[in-house]
C-alpha cells in the first residue's frame, strides 16, 4: 500500500516526508515468531530423540497434524498482524499539515490531522543505549489551544525531524499571512472601485 492510498492531498499540497518506526522495533516480533515456529521441532527432537513418531491409530496422526497446522496458522496470523501494525502505522508530513495514521489491529485505523499553523513547539528525545546507537527516538509536537499533542514514537533521526517540522510550520504561517494580506488588499481594491463608481454616479 502506497502513501498516496492512505491520504488525499489538498490542492497545492506537497508531501514532504513520511515516518515509520525504526526497523529495529520490528525485530522483537520477528524473534518471537521464530521461537514459536521452532518449538514443535525442538519438542519432537527432545521427546523422540530423532526417531519417527509412531501412533497407535491413524486418527491420532490426523488429529496431531491438524493441531500442528492450527498452531502454525495461529503464529502466522500473529506475525501478519504485527507486521500490519508496524507497516501501516505511519506519520505523514506535508507542506500544509501533519497526519498521524495509527493502525488498530487488522481492520481498524485511526487518523488524526494537524494544520502546521497550529504547531506551537516541537520536542525530540533519544533515550537509551540502543536508540542512541541507532539514532531513533520520540518527537512530540505541541499544539496551540486545547488540541491533543502529536507524538511520533521510535522514529529515525528525531532531531532532524523536529527541525524540519519547525521549518515547515514557519513557512506555512508565512504563506497563510501572505494569503490573508492578499485577500485584504483585494477587498480594499474592490471597495475602492465601488466607492469610485458611486462617486461618479455609476453605482
């Protein structure tokens, strides 16, 4: 799934960058999956010592194969759900807004949106030995008013992300100020035109 399938850009809006959690974060679920997948083989080796399993009835063999199949189906579902949660949890930053897309299980998704002009302050933090070595951490975006803060967790290069968001927010505020000034000037020109027409008896 591409980023453009997750959000629809507004007119004149340009994607600046997108963020996912650092790939090392997904190492935990991968390790758990590999351990769970190895358990039946390890149990067979320990219990049978490499010998073939002999069951007294064919139905028992079918039942055992069915049980093992259900077990592996379960751990595959676990792995797929963890990967979906990792891959579809994404933060999107454009030249106009910030979107926080949070995947909830396989079939749920929560999307929060923040206009860059509402950004009040941005804080970044790297804590711990491994995050420091791999340069990933947390970025917290403080908003104006009573809006909820945006928190990007375990993202790569958090300090660079913080600086870029501050720059984009400043540019967006300048662009909005120019638009307001342009609209005000246009209204003033139109009003002056109407006054001139009335003065000449044409209005």
